[in-house]
């Protein structure tokens, strides 16, 4: 085989993988960091492989007393194209579902969280996952299933609305 | 061991003393220091394992970017190894490296490349659907595998990668269809899942270009693609007997999706027939046509156990005929076996009412014996000779 062609064929995967690494790192470095309370996704199976799975507990606006008891999910319907985060990072003061993708109220949002639904469509992120090492997985699983502890996810909100989980922390529930 | 055998052979009168002496001289001149090699190999293995366990033990302590960099360095080293061993002209008077070794190095290189995507996903917590990683991996590694692949390993990676990509995309809600809830993306998905059949004309084209040292790779590509088409179509025909598809297909999407299989398989058959006019080429082309016809017939016959059974028999009967035409012994025996098994199941289905009675069981059992004997007899009497066609291991 022609040495130039051989070089090109071997260099293509290396260059491509390098580009994927650079591009992913670039994209993930942008955005504002926030904190959100989370709860275990499924008490029977908190860990899926090496991933800790959880549901976001977005502070709902307006904070109706009846909603505090129930899960936050029913108030945040799937009709919304995203979730408007309002507050001073990393503290989310309140959130509001966004209607159409060009909702005028989006102007007042500090950040907008979106989760891809189907081609070109987005919705409110309800659940997420965090890759953890094997050593840390057991500790996190125990802490997540402890009813006296509140888990908080520290995440970065990319400009395109995608949530990049960073770490989980735990505080005693009040 | 040679000395003991030589003495025994001289004693038995198989060879004379001169021949034995010549063999001894030859063996002495060509002796390889196996023991030394073994010790060196053992030392290298120990050092390698030591490095791996040192890295593994401290893996969590490493900065994620350092881990990715180590992964990248490993890939770079393998690329260098591939660069040096894949010189097919045997430069510097060296012996050519064995194709199996090149294939093994390609396999490790490509799998490490695939693992790199997973590694990036872990470090940067990405949530992109897995098919995107597989698609990018194929785009980066397929040219290399196509150009340097030697045998089973690289052919499996290439065709397997394409099949995996198609099926991952068929089960992604973001693309409008999942296995549980077929949607608007089903027709596109059906076409994508059929596309790996096009590896058959592609392999035939590569073989016609007389890439002589790598003809093994071309045959493997074609065989794996054929095995995929046969397995997929057979499973579809089997599933078609379970339920009436029209009853769950109010908007006709499933019917349209099935109908898109036929022209694609037909296209693959036509291309293959145009490129390869040998008995093997025309047999494979006619098998693709049979698969296309089965895809069309499966929908109207769905829900009928007898109809789907007959379709299966027609499909594999045709494949047996094609295998006879191309003198493909293994495929012929597989086809007759599957034909007989399905016939036995069909005979029990047909006598289903009688099965409740002793007479029904006796008839079913007798039919099974007759079919099994007939199939065995047929597959041994008519099976093409082993020597009629280059077998799997050979490269013509």
C-alpha cells in the first residue's frame, strides 16, 4: 500500500478522536453552574451500571403549598419546551416552564434548561445521571437512599440548555 | 522428540540412515532458541502486566484528562505498530507479517478507539445517544478496516459496526421510533437496517479488483453480511406467524417499512449479479432476491401459522437450491436442516387437532421420523463435495 495512504488511514482515527475530545471539552466548559435538589430515580435500582440516576426537584413557580407534598413533576408538563431558571447562580430562586420555543418570557430567564425530546423538539429535563467511579458508587447509593439526607446536584448549564452534571453533595434535611 | 522419532523411523525401515542424518543437520541449522524466546516473552509479559496493574490501581487517583491522554498515547503506539507491520511488500528483506497478526492489531486499535468514546462520555458526563458515537467511530475507522483488514476480526468489526448503528438508530425516541412504539421513523429505520446487505456487492467489487493477498477479507465481509440478511429475514418470517400485523398497523407504516426492504435487497442483488457472474455470485444474488420476496410476502401472511410456515419453507428451500448451484456444502446442509426442522413443526401444527388424541401423536411422530430421515439422506446424497469449493480457511 502507498505509504502516504497508509499514513492518512492511520492518522484519520487519531485526529478524529482528538477532535472529539477537544470539541467535547470546549462545549462542556461553557455555561453557568447551578445547584438543584435531586431525589433517587428508583429506590430499587439507584445505580445503573456506573451511573447514579436521579430526578430533579425543580423549585416550582408559584410555590403552591399543595405542590410541596406531591412530586414536582405533574406541575411541569411535557408540553413545555424548556425550563426557565431564575436566580443568582448557583442558587435557583424559582423556575417556570416555557411554552413555545420562542416564548417571550424567556427574556427574563437567567438560564434555560432543555432536554431533547425528538428531532428539533425539547422539553423540561426530569431526570439525569452522573457517572461515578466504583469506589464512590456505593457511598453515593447509601447516601441517596437515606431519608434524612437531601441530595443536591451541582451542574453546569450549557448555552444550548443541556445539563452537564458535575457532582452530588448531601445535607441533612430540615 | 525429533531424535526419538528419527530412531524409530530408521528402525522401522521408513527412512535410511542418510536421510536421518540429513534431517538432523537440517533441524540443527534451523533450530530456534525457543527457551530463550520463552524467557524474554515471560519477562515482557511481567513488565506489561506490572505497568497495567500500577495504572489500574491508581486509575481513580489520576486526573480524568491524564486518563484520556494515556488512552490516546496507547492508541498512538498501536498506530505506530500497525504502520510498521502493515508493510505488505516485505521491506528490508523481512518476512511479511502474518495476516492474522495484522488483523489482531487492527481489532485492538479499533476497539480501543470505540472505548475512547465511552471514556470521553464518562469524563465529560455527555448524554449524547450511543448511535452518534458508533457513527463517528465507523466514519473514522471504516476506511482503515476496509483498506487493511485481513480476515474475520476486521470484517466482523466493519459489518457488525454498520448493523449495530442501524439497530441503535431504530430504537431511539429522538429519531421518531422505538422497538416498543414504532413511529414515523420506522420506514427510514427499515432501510437503514437493510443497508448492511450492500456489503455483499462491495466485497464482490473488492474481490474483482484482485486484491489478492486480502481475498480472505472480502469473502468474510460477504459471508457476514449474508448471514445477517438470512438471520434477520428468517426471524421476521418466524415472528410473522405470531400476530396479524395489519391489526396493529392502522396507518400502514409497518407495511410501507416492509415494502422498502424489497427494493434495497433487490438493488444489492442486482449490483452483486452485475459484478460477480460466478456460480457463488449468482447464488448469493438469488438468495437476496428470495429475501426480498419473503419481506413482501411476510405482511399478508402474518398471523397465519401455516402461511408463515410455508413461507419459511419456500425461503430455505430456495436457499438450498442456490447453495447446490454454487456447490456450497455448509450452506446446503444448514438449509436442509432448517427446512426439515420447520417441516416437523409444521406437521405438528397441521395435525394440531389430532395432537390431543393418541393417533395424532403417532402420526406426528411418524412424520418427524420420515422428515428427519429424508433430510439426512438428502443432505448427504446431494451435498456438494467439500473439495468443490474453497473452504472457509483457504484463500484461493
